[in-house]
C-alpha cells in the first residue's frame, strides 16, 4: 500500500546525506578502522567544501551553522556532573585528616558519598546515552548502511550489554566505541567514589574532658608543725636554733625512705595527674625537682692486708688509694667490714666539685664502698671476711636542686615521661633563697615562670641526708655472732643489686613529692583523692579514639577521566552532527518517520524545521498514525 502524504515533510535543505566517503561499505564492522576522530575531521572538511558551492546550487543542501540549542539538557547534565565532582572534592578536602563529621538527622559522610556518586553517574550517562543514539544517525548519514546498524546503536545507548555488542562490531576503532567505554566505565564509578574515603582510628582531643598534671614552683613542706613543715613565709628563723631534722616534712621523708626500699624490679610511681580518657598528652613544661649525678670511684679504693682473722691468714680490708680523698669514709673499716656508706655536705674545694661549678643547690654527696663477691664465709664461729681476691665497688652521687623540662603523656593508661632539658644555675633571692630563672626560649608552657627554694627548705632537706643517722649513714659488718648487721638502710643497700639505681630512684621520688605536695595537703583537708591544686596544675589534652577521614585521592582519577572524556565525546558528537547536517535527533524514533520516509509533506508546500527531538515531538503531536501489518496511514490530528 502506498502511504498517504502528510502536511509535514523536510524540504531539500534537510537532506542528511554526508558527502560520500571514498570507500563505500555497508558494514559497521568493515568501516570501523582508522582513527576514532576520523568522522569529525572528515565531516569538518566536507562542511568547508560544501559551503563554497551553496550559493550556486539552489537544490544543494545548505550547510547549517553549528548549533548547540538541541543539546541544552546534555550540556546542563555535563555541567551538573562537573559541579558535583568539584563540590565532592572540596568536601573531601575539608574533612581530610579530620574527625568524621556529625551532621543532623544521622546524616553521615558515607551517605553524601553515595548521593554524590549517584548524581555524578546519572549526569554523565545523560550525554553519553544521547551521544550514542546520535552516533546512529551520523552513521547512516555518511553513506548507505545496513538498516540493522541503527538498532545496534540504539541498544548501546540503553546499557552495558548493548555497549559490549557495539564494541564487538566496531572493533574498538569508531568514535562510538568511546561512548561505549564511557557507559561501561560508569558502572565502576560507585565503588571508586566509596574507595576515595577511608576511615582510620586515631586519638583526637576530647574537648569535654580535662587532662591535668602537677608542677612545683617552690616547696614549703607540710605547713604543719605536727607533721614537720617549714616556717611560714616572711618568718626567717636562724638555722642554728632549729632542730632541722625534726622539721623534715612527713610526706617528703616518707617518699625518700620509700625510694630506698623500692625494689629495682618495681616500676617507679607516677606523679599525681588526671587523665579521664586513659590517653593524654601535655606540652613540655618545667618543674622544680632534684637531680643526681653518680660516678664510679672504685679507682680510689684498694685492698690492704688487715687485722689477723682467726683460722685465716688472708684478712684484708678496703682502704683509700694513694690519690683518694676517701680517708674519712674508710678510716674505721676492717676485714669484716662489707659496706661503708655516708652522706655529707660537700666542700667547695673538693676536687670532684669542679664539674659542678654551675650547679647552685647541692644538697649532699653520698659515697659508699661495698664488697661484691668472693669473700670468705664463716668458719668455726668466726665471721666472714674480706680476702685479697674480693671484688668491690665504690661510687659517689651528688644530689642537687634543678629545674626539669619534661614531656609527659599517658598512653592506654600507662604514664610516660621524657626529660628534655635541665637547668641548675640559680641566683640569690630574698632571705638567701635560691631563685631559678631558666632562659625563656623553647616551647615549655611555663617557660616564663621562676622557681624558688627558700633557705629553710634547703637546709631542712639537706639535713635529712647529712644528719639522720638512720638514713644514708653507717656500715655493714660481721658481728660477734658471725652474722652481718648494720643500719636498716645501709643493710638494704648492701643487699641491693644496684645501689646507683636506688640513688636515681631517690631523686625521682623527691621530685614527685615536690610536685604533689600542695595537692596532697588539700586532699588531706577533705578534697577528693584525685584533686589537684590549682597552684600546681598544668592543663593538657585528653585524647579519645575518634574516627578520622582519610581521603585517597587516587581513586578519583577514574571519575575525572570519565568526566573529561564525556565532554570530549559530546563535543565531537555535536561537531560531527553539524558537519553531516544531522539534527539533534538522539534517541527519537520519529527520526525515521520525518527524515527517512517519503510522502510526509505539507499540503501548502510549507516546510518546518525538524532538526531537534522537541520539534519532531511538536509536529507529531498534531498527527495521527495508524500502523497495521504491511500498511500505515497518517492524518492530521483534530
């Protein structure tokens, strides 16, 4: 049946035949060889050649100028995809290495990533799908083709399976294969967006919690005569009328004795601090404390033949060497003396004081000589004694006030400290006090503060070393009952594996006692056991486990490449459509009706521009079509 004519038919200017290609093929497979941009350059060349003969050929196809108005939605979709990707990257940049954002209504960053990836993928697929459909019309416009090629392009515009079929037919060499690859790549965009965001667990400052540790700017003892203590401020009492040993504050005396009796297998106590989260850190700070420096002086001691020992002919004893100044320490030893210990106030002209010329507050010097091994055991009721093969050690330790610069932190409930600097020089202040003014450089939080030790505090603490016969004084020897005996502390140090370690423990205990003094006094008055006095408080940062965003930027390479290639693909499709005089027909099925079927004309000879899908839809809305097997009719709508 001959189809009826309609009032709508393209005029001669709408002829969609591209200038013929040199090679005439009708197979999609055969003509897919060559550059993917071959059709663009060839089309643009043909546009130039055709334009020269437009005026002289009344029935020749007029070449239309480049028009993008039929691609508004695709261009807007491409711009939306670009904006969404840029916005997504700015969002990731903002939260990179930051705590995971807490937004209202339970909205999470993962939700935003999912929404942004979906928006990006949809807006990229719009121009890709339209371009794939348009490539079908461009394909038919260049030369005669097999009709089933159009269904191949149509299927490719609808999903990945159609794209794979198209790639199989074009052998990856045609411009349409770029669109097919882009369509397939869009399937992977979601996982790539998700992989761009990784969550790590790390400790971050918890603003709702306060971390505090203690510092000492001065030391005033117990301030209570029943517990020792020191005279009040502004009340100088001549030291020669004070029983300084009885004025030793109880807290400090207890700390010093505990240090001696602490086994080397035990950890030192932590200073008073508060860390509610179990993970805290403090900026470096300075505090008043006590330091010690110990030296091996075994070369100043030697063994000499001593008194006769019953049933033995090798009675030796420890004596000072020719160059030693230990005469006062070893003048009362004998073959049955196994340790001699003393604590004295050093004299300024002592040779060992030369390295400490810039140390202002030296409290005491502790010296000891101790038998280590290879001494004779008791025989027939006579005590053990030193022999010529006996080994021994001798050490000297100086204790002095110092300003310690510390870096503290608590990790999983475990206290850690690192001393980064020490200041030992002081100037004389009021009433002969020691005033430490460390240089204000560095990053210590209290680097501009001064530290003070009053004359009374210095004398009373020094007296604990030098005047208490039960502290670091005495000797360990064999008694008449053939057993070792001596003062408790001296005997304890004789049994200790490392006396030097005990001396360093002593300095550490004293420092921590200084730092905790004011807080402990207030705790004794009814405050809680973890109370820290404001005068001794250093504020730090409490750290809590937080989920932190880490952006893996490399995973965004695929979205960026897809976006750029989509823009290239759409631009090439628009240029090629113009070159081949193909309207923006895209996926409209009306294209075959209006542009490929004869007999669709206006009765009055009036033509109408049907270069876009909107124009064809508008024209089709005024027509009625009936399709039957082997027949079809077209009428104007009522």
